[in-house]
């Protein structure tokens, strides 16, 4: 598995293997591992899912829960000798939308943070633009919001990999 030189975006559809791939890339590094979770447990199913994912990562990982101020969390934990994995930007986008944050300002803050990281950074995100156009305004607003963040982050990182049916497909290598 290739090393993460500086920053990596892993993008793919739901259940495409992107989180598993991102975790394996991080675990291949000789680094302290920090997982920044953006999910919020609003129901029992999500509470169970979060607990299952935390257990799957094991004791090598330190977990930080940050649903809104992702740039600050990344900055606080980015250091030489540490690798930061963020899962996932799509949930972060949803959290920001619900909190009525400006997507342009949020994307700009995140891309500035990416460029200043002092250790490897891996970000996971769902591809939102390959499906049909949503039939309602809130869903279209979310798709547009998430797509804007995806484009900004993809431009800022050194590497982009898309996962399809569990297979990593390189998209960008700098």
C-alpha cells in the first residue's frame, strides 16, 4: 500500500469501501493515529454504528468527535509523527448545512487547513454527483453544498483515490 505523502482524499459511493481503504492507508504509516469523526448519534442505529466503527479501529487510534469545527480539530491534531483521518466530509457538510453555515467559507477554511498540515492527512467523502438530480430543494441544496466541498478539497490535496466496489482507483497523484 502506498504511503500518504501529505494529503489524500478518498471518495466513493455509499458502502464502496472508502473508509476501509482510508483506514488501511493510515495504519500502514509509522505514526500516531488520530481519527476525527464528524458523525452525530441522533438515533440508536447511528449510536450502534459509531460504537462498531470505534471498536473496529482498535486501541492504536485516538478518536476525536467534531461535527462542526473540522479545521480546528485537524489543526489541533496535525503534527509530525501523527496521521489524521477524517471520516467523513459528507456528514460534516450535512452538519454545516443544518447549522446554516456558508459552504464557501467552510470549504475555504478546510482547504487552508489542508495546506498547513504538519503530518499526513486522509479525508473520506461520499461522491454525491453521480446520481439523479434530487426532486426537492433541500436535497438539491445539500448535493450542491457537498459537491462544492468535494471540489475544493480535491483541488487542495496531493492525492485523490476513488473506491468502486472495494477497488481503489487513483484519480489524482501529485
